C-alpha cells in the first residue's frame, strides 16, 4: 500500500475510533478495521431502532483484501441495508454473516435487510430511491467493481420484503 493510501486509512480509522470511543466497546472480531465498521453501524442501527445481527465465523481470512476495499465493501453494504431497513415499518432488521466455506478456500459475506420501497432497476444496476438520487446509487456498483477486482462473485436477491447481497471470494 502506498503512503497516500496509508494516510487515508489512518484518517478513516481515526474518525471511526472517535465514534467508537463514545460507544460501549463492542467486539465482533480481532480485525480492528472490520470490528470498527461493525461497531459503528451497530450504533447507527440502535439509534434508528433497527435490529442488527452480526455472525462471524472463526478464523476469517481477510488478509487478501486491501483495507480501503474492505471498508468500501462492508461499509457500503451495511449503509445500504440500514437505509432500506429504516424505511420499513415492520421487519426493521439488518443481518450480516461472514464465514469461511469449502474447507476455508472461500470467504463468504452475506448481507440481508428488510425493505418495503419498490426497487428501481436500470439494466443490471439498482437505482437509488433517495431524494438526491444523482449523488447516490453507486454503492452496489462500487461493491460490484471491487468484487470483480478480487475475482469474486456477487449475487443480489430480492424477495417480497427482503433484500440480500452475497459475496464469495476465492482464497488462494
């Protein structure tokens, strides 16, 4: 990682660190960046009365992901899930599961949330339903590009009241 990227990661971590210090210290995992992201979003979920469940398998292999990419992937997907869940009256939940599959040759990340707003789609891209949609709606697109960068698979499933994104990365 280059010096400029290190500085950017440091600034992001300092921002997250300030926020987390004000919270009751939660520990989801030993990975400091992932743990910070998960704790920050827990704070947001609690402030919006959204059920927030994180399930992490043992011995997650995250070392192949660049730190900024992990922040973008996990942060975008949790932010999208929280925003969608916030718009529902019932089914206000966000779930995130991460685990190693196929004898630890795959990293699987699953994000699910309740939603009620009809989803808009243009070709293969979901369109933001936010008021200022011009500046939004790039989250899933960005995640998709990052998943491709690591030769991973991204599957989006839309049910009647649940939206889910599943990512699978091959570990070499």
